[in-house]
C-alpha cells in the first residue's frame, strides 16, 4: 500500500517534504540541462510520484524518463532486492504494456544514453569513510579499477553521509543484461571492501 503524489503543488509542504526526502524530483525548470533538452516542457503537468507506506518503493513519473522505479531494502541480500523489483515492474508492466520506446537492437530508449538498454542502475550504500591512508580520491580510483562508480549518499553531486556512507554502482550499463549488472555489483563491492580494508592496514 502507498500513496500517489502530484508535482503540480510545488509550493505545498507535502511536496517540499518529499523533495527533501529524495522521494520526489525538484522543479525541473530550475535545471538548465533538462530545460535545454526539452525535458522540462509543460512542467509540472503530468508529473508525480508513488511512495509506498514504508518508503521502500518509489516510482517517479515524468522526470528525465517516463518512469524511475526505486526499490530500497536494508541488509545485504541482493536477491531479495531484485525479487521485490521484479514484482514492482511486473505490476507496472500489466498496466503500461508496450507504452515505452524500445529498440530491438538497443533495448529501452532513454533521454540519457547511459540508461539505454535495460534502463537499470543497481547500487548499494556502503560505508567508505576516507582516512589518511585512503583519502576520497583513492577510494574512487580503487572503485574505477573494479568497474564501479562511487557517488554521494543521494547520487551524483551530493556529499557522502555519516561515516562515509556512499552510493556504489557498476559503471557499465549499456549493452549489459540485468543479471550481469547484479553480478558486477555483488563481486565489485565485495572486492572494493576487501581492498579498502587492506589499504588501511598496509
């Protein structure tokens, strides 16, 4: 169970609360890149979000792409996470069948080239607090060696959270199947944590 929210009431307390909690996107007209690409056209008409009661499921509608589905679970079970994502996509698929632009060669088409294909970015929140031995730049360099990207707690351009909590995801998404993305995430994060620990002990 959950609730739908409209982006039309951008000045309402409810809208601002959801934006602060990163469950709703900001005013798209304030982003010059979205505006230049024509993605902010007719803002805020037709935009909104669905948020489950426990906030583990968040579906944003009409931002950069048609749908942005986020499933969040605590713990380390990627299998449980992907099973929940599959069920959410299944429900949406029954009501939006054939509604999205696809290519037999490239897969799902998106406004950002890095999202073309499966359209999926899988990530985990990991505590990688910079130290004197392993500063932030070194953490990102180690991640790159493993084919991973390290972002702030709430994505690109945001700072890490308390205790160095940051978002880690596979860099490669174009032309990669969902199961490969999941495996790259699992293997990559495991190796990154081992390397981070070893470099701090050297």
